[in-house]
């Protein structure tokens, strides 16, 4: 069972600390009182993984699609390295299935899924757990073959294929008859079986608006063909909880063969009901829930993993018929922070479980209750999800703190850094401590983001100086080190200091980019606070076409790339964020160019050996895969 913290009702205290943003209200952070007992509920061993059945009828598999559906959030593009790091964190969190991506989308997506399958999909934990690695595919043979090639190296590989089943989708998007849709779905499952894939998930897209009778028919046919999981997506977030529970119950009751497979849910959040619908689906008999960290995803997002997991952990026994998961909640906070940093998708302060205000208490009545007994207004403790607000040893980080103190605090916050990463963070920490008396957790997290949660370094900002004001043209001079190790200097003027700095960077990097979004926030309150900047860019000019990739819905979409930076100086943090985004975009363009070069080389080799036209086309297909 998920590990939870159980607190005995004894007196606890609070202390005021700085809020998350300048000018915001002050927060009350819980302090563990003497004598307070905090114990962990014993974690149960999850059932052995068998694709089409779960030996414990109360166990719910958690299918995380942060790396696939979550990445479809505008501006949430992730690099291969970032996807691998997030996958490792998801494995540490204990999710049952990781949907690692849509392999046919681009060579970079294919390599990301394959690297996750080979590394994370073969890293067996001490208790025998290893996550299933899944790739998404349309029902086209090339898609299916590419997805299987990407995941087959994992110990537990799965391919997830789908086709739309609602009348509006079949008529206007697919332009297929119901019989043609069934034939496509069945052929896809059979093709996967023929390649050796034995763990197959099928989704009837827009099931929430599909004719139930048609759903029963197509689901029965794919089960006969060899599907092991039937995922029921509420693609547009249309259904209400009682409707969705009824739909799942009816599918189990009316679909031939449903008793021999796993029923799953995938709920979008268009009406704010994704978590409620997912839990309702589990009550209706679903034993797999698809969700994402922080609830990121297309439009209004997906069911939030942390909300689903904690609802089952806290209420599963008494209100959900004994349902439980194998997720380890103590890693939720660190996973949330990593996804936030890498994707650039900020978490709203009042977000359930992981928001900055989730354990904050401002009302005088609430504070009074918390002072007397923390259980009056908290149904879980911050420690449950991996937050430790106050150091038990009384350590306050400042200019006299050493590496060991910083490393200890980082460990309490859920981060395990290499020596090199720790040295980078410590260097920035000492620089900040010279200008700020007390360093807060928010400051430490911002430094981790700026030094560790960054794309592969291509360009490094070394120095920046600006001259601006009301009496002249804003001017910026930058010193930046390139991929060849050579340091270059450039100056430029602009409409403001940030614009001037960006133009100076552009003059040296010489990769055309369009700024799509720019935002800056104060990490804590006060004049000494760190500034945290986020930018979103996309390829422009000659590189504009390079940013387009295949969409799983058909057609092409243009990728955007986010970057973040932190510094006491807003202009410096802005420049760091811009360089970070450029590094991410350059890495993507380089990977795509390398894949194109490989394709050309294979075609050349095929031609030089007098290959037939058919063999040349096969070589091209293999290279594209």
C-alpha cells in the first residue's frame, strides 16, 4: 500500500516564514512538537505483473503518461535527457506503467522512448518491481512497428494503440465507417501480436461520447485479437462521475471477454472532473488509472497523479472498497518539482497536494486550530509527499553553511545530486548567501532548477552587464562560452535591458528563435529575493520548419522550447533562461539533423550496392524508425 504518515493528536506549533512570492501573504509552516508521533503505514507488496490480470482484485495500477500526454501541453517540450531523468523519478515513485512517448513523432522521440526502455525498463528494484515501458501508436503498421522497436528492449514492454469511436470523430476526422474502424483496430492488435508483443493496450478515442453498443462490439473484437488492457478515455472531459462509473460498469458487464482483461480510465480535465471521474471509474471496476504529474496535458490537462494516489491512499480503505496502489507518495514532491522545472509548466499555488499553499494556513481561526492540533485542518502531513518544512536539527542555511549542510537539506527535499552537481549548486548557494542572510527552501529549489534541471549545455552565459535608464539607449554586453570552448563577447542595444541582452546573445549564437512567452517571479519575498524567469521560444527564420513533428492526431505540430533561470538580478536570470531555452532547441535541431544524415547515408549505401527500389524503400523506413 502507498506509504502514508499517521499523526497522533498531540500539540503542534507553527512558525511564520516567507511566502512563495514577493508581496504575497505569509505562510504558517508546521513544526513538529515534542512528543508528536509520526509513523509510516507498512507498505504492501504489489501483485506480480501479469498483463491481462491482477491477482489482488483491490489493486489499482497507476499508468503515468506525463512523458506522452503531459508533453502535449503547449510549451512543455522535453528533451531526451529530461525525459530519461523524469522516467527515473517515476520509477522511484513506483508507478506501474510509464508511457514514455509517441515514438513515430520524431527521431528524438523514438530515441527517448528506446533509451527509457533500455535503462529504466531494465532497472529492477530490490523488491522485484520494474515499471512497464509503454509507447503510443496509431493503428498504422509503420507506427506500430516503430513503437514496438522502441519499447521491446524493456523487461516489460507494452504498446498502446488507439482509434476514435465517436460518431463525430469517425465521420469528420477519420472518414471511416464503423466496420472500417473495427477492422483497423483488430488488424493493429493482430499485427502487434505477430511481432511478439504480448502486452497490448487498446483505446477507443472519445469513448465518453461514443455509442455504448458500438463500444461493446469493438472492445470485444480487440480482446479476441489479443488486447490485454482496454482503456476507456473521456477524451474531451465530457462525462460526469456517475456517468463515467456507469459506463465502466456497463462495459465490464456487456463486453465479451472483458473479464479476462484490465479495464483502464483516461480522463481529461475540461470540466475539472478528471480526478473524480478516474476514481468513479475505479469504483465501476477499472483497475488501471491513467494520469500525469501535476495534471499536465492537452487543453485543461489530465487526471493528476498526486490527487488520484493520495485520494486512494487516504480514503481507499473505508470509502473505495479497499482499493490501494503501489505508489510511494514520499517521492511526489520531488517528482512534481522536476516535471515543473523541465516542462516549464508552473504549478498554481492552490493546486491540491503539491501547490505552494497546500499546507499553508492564513486564517486566524485556522491558525488557532493548527496551534492546538494540526489534524484540525490538515488531512495529511507535508512529510507524506516528501516535504520537510523544518529541519529537526535546527539547521538554518546561510553564508556560514557548508557543503554537508546543503547536501543534507537537499536530501530532505528529495534530491540526490552527484558530486559535480552538488559543487555547482553549492557555488551558487555561497554567492547567494553573501547577499542574503537566510536561505529558504524555495531558494534552494530555485538553485537546483537553475544548475541541475537544465538541458545539455551548448552555450554558457559567463558574464552580463547592462546600462539602462531614462537618459539613453539600453545597452547590454555579454560574455558567453560556445560549444567549442571559446569565450565570445558582444554588445547590443534594445528597447530595454532584457531585449538588449537577448539581441546580444542572438548575435553570437546565430540560431533564429521567436520569443513566444516571458514571465518573471520572485522566489521569496523581500528585496534580496531570487528572481525566477521562464521563457518559451520556437524556431524561426530558416529553422522554422525544423520544429515541426508528427502529431498522434494526424498532421504536424510546431514544437516550442522552454527555459528557466534564477539569479538575484532579473536581467541575469532572464538571460540564463533564454540561453537554457536556446540550448534545448539547439539540441533538438541537432538530433533531427543527425537522424536526417543517417537516413541519407543509408539511402546512399542502398544505391551504391545496386539495391532494388523495394530494398531502398525498406532502408529508408528503417532509418526513419
